[in-house]
C-alpha cells in the first residue's frame, strides 16, 4: 500500500511543478513515464502502462540526443511489453493482434535510431565527454542491440 501512495504522491508533485500535458523537458517526461511504469508494476492496471508510454514517447520525440536515448529506450521497452500483453490476450481469443505487431515494429524502429545515434556519439566522445557519465549511454546501447537481436554486439557494449 505504501508504494502505491508514494507513486501517487510522486505524480502529484510532478503535476504541481510542471504542466505534464505540455512539457517538452525529457527529464520530466522520463520521470512521469517511470512513475506510471512503477504504478503498473504495483497494480497491473494497463492504463498505467499506456500512460507510461505516452510520457516516454513524448520524451523520445524531443530527440535521442537530448537524453542519450533514455526516454526512447524506455518507450521501446513499453511498446514491447504492451505488445506482449496484447498478443497474449489475442491468443486466448484465437486471433492475432495487428496492434501488437505494429507496436513491435515501432519498438525496433526506435532501437535502430538509438543504435544509429549512440554508435556515432560514443565513437566521437571516446569513453565520455568532459564529465559526462558513460554508463547510461553504454547500457542504453547494449539494450537497444539486445532488443534488435544483435546479441554479440550487445555483449561488446556491456564489456
């Protein structure tokens, strides 16, 4: 129960501090996406996952370079998660889900954009740019490679 209340309070704080309907700040959008993702993990209510996707996707639309792919990789993850849930439900009904198929394609597209940007960014910056943390861009790159089934390449980035 405490976790649910804490998450509700966290989103209330963000809503009071920012206009979540209009903000383009990737950090804020990423936080809102993360809160709704955690709310879904806590209560299993699918609309929380959908809200998470909305915020992460809005952050992704601001450009991968702005947050080194953080909101983009999370949007791709949520797309795949929703696709899994939708395909699972469709299978119970004996049908396929064109929505799930589209979500998976969108997730791959996002990951390919991340790989394109980060491979250049990490090459140009060497290991890091003047105090820039290198861990998250490397982890994001590895996750993007893994999500596009480039397992050997993902392993290289993890090393």
